[in-house]
């Protein structure tokens, strides 16, 4: 659908320009940044919210807040005090708690919510994937002789792999760690996506990686590690996404604009 120069929202027989809205984007993904750029270009009022897990978040072209809200009650208070008209959850697919809080707060405030997400990755014919439902299951998959394993899971759950101390772990992180890890053998590389196939192929080869553990984050920015693993014939433990309650969800910027331009529907 072509993007019109001045989309409108029609509510109860009244046509209102999108510039009268007040949108809150729960961000932290490349999709959220792309949406922020689009709304800023069109002068559509919006605020971008980071959870604050990264020390150097990417600058956004919108007013930006950093930090948690203080649970559902805190988010409800913010939505009401800021006069938010639409809530867009563009958080990471594994930010389960924030997504649940967003659903609950939108329902309490009776405002529309859209989840702007990435399609999940799907295994290809030459992939050697072991899908698991949780981080604990991923750890259990590593029971066995020592290997060189890349953990592409972020920083929150690294300590769980202390249960398998025989391995040497390659950790790719956005920021350097500010505390020691209970992993006796590990190497940290600091980098920020999007990543390239050539770069990830070199990374896996240079570190002698024999197995990969990753979350099924989806999208294009980090899929190259899976392509590189396929080329090298490496087994991959893939942690599947958490299951969330039913919600409106889309994967394209055009679909977000179409939703904003549709008659207002309160709640989720």
C-alpha cells in the first residue's frame, strides 16, 4: 500500500489527522527504530521508550525515555498522565514481561495496542536445528563432552550456562560486561548488528565454534549467524519464542500506518 502524505484516522464519523495522536513506542529493535523514523518524518507525535538494558542505546528522532515503568500500574499511570492515544509494542520478541504488561495496561486504559514484530526464523532444508521451549532446556542440550559454543542469547541468561562449565563459550554482546561471569572458559566479543554473512562466517571459523545457541529472534539483522552455521554444518539449539495472549500483530510499516488510519478501536 503506498504511503499517503497525510494519513488520517476516522473515529465516530470524524476525520482526524494522525498529527493529533500521541503514540508510545515500546522499542529496542530495528523495527522500532524504523517506525520512529517514519513517524518523525510525518510529524506524528510519539515517544520512544527504551527498557534501559543497553548502556549506549541508539539515538532516536523522537522524544525518548529510558528505563522501566514500574510494572503494569506504573505503565497505566504513564499512559494516563502522558495522554497516550495508541500503544505500539515493538520490543524484542523475548521481552515477554514487557509485552504482557503492555497488553494489561492497554486494556485497563482502554487504548488500542499493536504489536509490531518480526516473523520468526524457519529452518531451511540443510539446517541442523534442535528447537527448545526455554533457556533451561537449551542448557540441558549442552550436556556432554567439552565443545566451543557460541551463545547468541544476549546477556540476561548467561549465568544459566554455568551448569555446563566444561565448554568454552563465545559471547557476542552489545556492551562489555560490568561483572564477572561464572563461566570458567569464555571469550567476549562486543558488536552491534546488523551482522553480515561474511563476518559471522569468519567469527565462527576464527573461534572454532562447534555449536550455536540462539533465540528465535527473527528479522534480517542477526539471521546471518544461522546462515553461517548452515554453511559450516554446525548444530544449532534454537530457543523458541514465549507464548503470549492473543493480540493484534503486524510485520510491516505499511500495516502499522493502516492500523493507525483505521477507525479507532479501544482496548486490545
